[in-house]
């Protein structure tokens, strides 16, 4: 999918299209690489979003990243509410923010992150699919009006 997206970009816009495709691929996959490395997410998420970026180009990828982020927040909040884990989730978020602040400040001995039994999981593919579809509909409506 990634290779075909880049080939399509080259065939329609030459080297500028290839550059646009490559930058979009990197931009759309980078947050998921970070999640994979630091939070234990799946590497497949990064690969899929990178391939989507290669097809869409930079401008459309920014819209997709925004919509996927909003969908993830909404789905994550819904899961936390349904599971009645609001307090535990708030504590974990606070601990994580504190830990990152201490790491950036160079202080050693930060509190550990939540254990595996305390972590909340969510089907991130649902957020990626929902956000990408919402972005596609929004981009289509925008282009039809302009």
C-alpha cells in the first residue's frame, strides 16, 4: 500500500509528489511510532497510517491526523466511562504527566507508570478507521463546495 501510494504520487506530480507523499507518510506514522516505542501500542498502526499518508499527501494527512485524534479521545472517554474507571484513569494520566515532566527536568527516580493490570486498553483501529472516514467525508464535502 505504501509503495503504490508513492508510485501514484510520482505518476501524478513527479518528484514533488514523491516528496509530499514521503513527508505525509512520516508525519502520519510518527505519533504511532512514538506510541509503539513508549506505550506499547502496535507497530501495525504506524505502518498503516504511514501508508495512508503516502496516498493522501501532506494536507489531507493533517486532516486525517486531527480527526483520528478526536475519534481516539471520544472512544477512549466512552470506554473509560462504560468501564467506570474514571478515577484510575485520571490518576494514571497525572502520574504519566508528572513522570514526563520529571524526565524533561532531568530528575531521577520518577514514579513508575501503571502496571499492566492497571492499564486501560482500547481498540485503536476503531479510532483510526472512524477518524479516517470522517476526514474523507469532510475533505470530499470541502472539495465539492469549492
